[in-house]
């Protein structure tokens, strides 16, 4: 299999690890923007797609989010299927035009949200599709972590996450929470949001996001931040019969009445990347459209960028 990677940063390394776990015969090209780019073992640097002799089976779009639009346009022109790192775009500007171009091309495409393959996320989706007796009344989603710890070897203020003009911001970086809420519940009837950058991190990108999604029978609150030193990633689902507590970092689910519903102490988040890549490649080889195409993911992005 021949794979092109656009953007050889930290997230791409996880996708490469997933690829090598799945594919026995693999050739990886990295499209680099500088002749001085590092050489990574097992990866061939190129400076134009036209340098690649064999057409890639697909491309991984993992460069900074603000470059995704032009990269996706280029890959459409080159007729290359796409595995696009979330979020697909940093702005809704001309997004409908891009969707039309993608759909006209009939290229297989997928926006990578690996938490859809997290055991807790899948368990909850299945639970509420088969347990209608515990009707949802309220959902509270929380994800807080400390941006300086994300890439400790770098000055956090210089990475794209901290810079608005590079597509940074907690609402985009932690798009997973909006993605799985949309996957579970669909489009809300009304959305409101508070998005600010006023914490002690002193960055210009949004470092706090608070969303309220209104559905016909319940509300969903989503709170995200960059400044919490003791990382927390939880979901609380208040049902008519019992409350379900989900801890994504511990991979555990506990019901207020049912007790322990899921616990997997040996869970490794890397497993979600491997499962996700296998899912994508299976659909690619079978020429079947996967879930979470560009057009679907843009619907969740519209909720995220409600204030745009």
C-alpha cells in the first residue's frame, strides 16, 4: 500500500504507527514544505505530489488545520482518497463549495475522530439505542487538560494550538467531544456558546469553550479548556432511572444503580487509532463509504463554530 502524508507532526506519528500495525507491505511518502525538513526513517520525503511514481492509495491530511482546505482541494484535483485529521477545517468559509467538489469527485473520504472507537463511546451509543427505559434528561460533557503538557519539548505559545491564525483553539483541538455528541444525538434544535481566551495561559486562541445544545427532550452541556493541570475527561448522563458516569481517561463506566458497567484497566488509547485505521482501510479496499465523511463532519463543525 502506498500512502501520502501531508503534515508530519505528532498526530501523524500515531497514524503511521497504526498503519505499520496493519499493513505488511507499506510505502509512505511525506509531502514536505521545506528542503530542510527532517528525514524520518522509513518515510520518503517529497516536495511535490508529482514526484511520487506510484499513485497513493490514499492520503493522510494531518497538517495544521488552517491548511486543510487547500490540501483537500489539491488532493481532489489529484484524485486521491483522503483520511482527514479532525477537525476537517478551521472555518466554515467556502466549506459548502468544498463539499460540492468532494462529492462531485466521488472520492472516498473520512474525517478521523478516533474517540468514536473508544470502548466507552461505543458502549454508550449502544446502551441508549437499546435501553429506552432510561430516558435521557441531561448530559454533561467535560474535557480539561493543560496545554503546556501536550508537547513539553516545545514552547506551547508557539504551537498552532495556541494561535488563532493557525487554526488553534480548544474548541477545535478538542473537537472530539462535539463529534461524539453529534454522533450520538444528531443535530440540536438550538445551540449557544461562550468562547473565551482569558486564562493565565495568555494565548490568543480560545482556551475555554462552553456549549449548550438543546434537543427536544434534554440538553447537552459541553465544557472544554486548555488550562486544567489535573486532566479530566468525563461524561455524565442523567437518565430517568439512573445516572451513567463515564471516565474516558480510565476507560470506565459506572451506573448509579447498575454499578460497574465497563472497566478495562489495560486500555491503551493507541488501540483507537489502530481500530480506526483498519476501519478506514477496510472501507477503502471494499470501495464503501465510511461514516463521518467531510460533509457529515462539517455539520458538527457548524455547531462548534456557531458564533462564527
